[in-house]
């Protein structure tokens, strides 16, 4: 394991909490779901998420959802059940998605601390496990949960994961292997879990969740860097609660560019409204704005669900 100590600290941005008393509308994806991943595939948004609503996050299966506009969603049913693998028993958390080699890859947490990958010929599945963990419990420092995938402009894909310690590594061209000696590890400020990397122009962004998903203060912070493996410079809060409006525990996000545009979407979960908690979470989608100076505007959770159609030209273009 290589620890990258070049993680500099800058002052966080502070944006005042909203004072709106707007009535909150339900998630556009009804039900309890968390830890979303989002991509634009063949002219549609594609989302996978942890199935929530059971004690101790005990669900075993991931469902696939697609939408043309983030508002109206099609539920494709179970895309993958970790019990269908040869090695995992349950606790299916935090899926991540990639499209490469003419195939679709679903990375996932199972058994509270191992990461696997399953493969499908269609984006919504069914996915078939590759037979063994990609990151097994104890392979690296911290807890092996919350995979994320970033594919750079040169086509190389990177896997990120971790709780307590964040790790990143370039994946092999087969998308199901990596060189353990090339793993880079960081401990960003207040890092808990759910590392995510995206790129706009020459700027790379690492974002992550802070605090505990059962805390109303669960939130997202970010850093900027010059490459997919850093080094990173801390920049501050990207997304946090708006307690005045009853919006709590906004975290475990994913970011996607709308293919063919410079529009960006952040998917995240929050305590369900009404009555949610760390085991009853719901998905939301909001716009992500990049400032001219390269920093990110803090995301203010919207009252109304976002409607952002994928342009027709994006058909056939995986993001
Ligand atoms: O949903 C189960 C766990 O809760 C995830 O792995 C964490 O990121 C947190 O959201």
C-alpha cells in the first residue's frame, strides 16, 4: 500500500443554510434507497443503489433504474443479488457501475467489508459475479466498502473504495483486476467513506462522505487535484443538511456529466422525508455547478425533484 502524504489542506467554503420553508416532495424513485451511483448510458440515466429499509442495512440485492429526465423512472427489478455469488452472503451496499469492453460492470460491497464485481451484457443486468472478491477483507487498511469507478479521457478506469482510509488504483483493461502495488491511499480531512472522483477539463475532483450515515450531519466534502490519483487539495463542503427545511444526512453521492453537455448531476441520499433515519434513506438528484475558478459551488438541496432530460444526441454514448 502506498500512502500519499501530499494531501494539502485549505480553508473550507462556507455557504449559509437555506431558510426556505418549501414543502418537500418525495424522491422521484419511490421507496428506501441509498448510496446511489449514476451514469448516462444509451441516452438514459442509469442508477443503482443500496436497497434500504431493513435493520443494519441487511438487503442482499441491487435494483436498476433508468430515466430520460431524472423525474420519471423505470424500475428494472433485481439486477444482481450477492447471494448468487460464490463468496458473499449479504449486506449488499454501495454499487458502482462501469461500461467497457462492450460489457457492463457492477462493483459492490458485500459482507460488510469486501468488494466484488459482476458482469452483464445489458446495463440493467442480470449481472453475474466473477467468482471472488476484487478487494477482500483485510487486503488494505480500513474497511473495504463503497467502490466507485472513474474512467479518464484516455479510457483508463480507476477503482476507489474505503472507509476510514480511501484507496485508488488503475484497473486492468479487463476491469476486474489491478496491481496491488499500485494502490494509492489517502486520509482526506474527516474522511469516512464513499470516495468519488470526476474530471472536468484539466481538473480532477475527489469527494467523500463525512460523519456517520446515521447522523443528521452526514455530508460531502471535496478536494481538487491534477490527476486521477491526486495529489489532492482540500476545498471544503460540497453538500450538507438544510435543517431548517428538514433535509438531513445528505451524503454518499455520485456525480455524472450529462452526455453531450456541460450539465452535471449529483445523486445522493438523505434521511427519507418524512420519518427517515440511517436505515430509511431516499435518493435525490441535484445540479452540480463548476465555478470559473475551478472550484465547486456548494450544492443546495432543491425542494422540487430535478427534471433534466438527456439530449437525444447522447444516445449510444456511455458517460
Ligand atoms: O448503506 C450502507 C452503508 O451506509 C454504505 O456502505 C455507507 O456509505 C453508508 O451510506
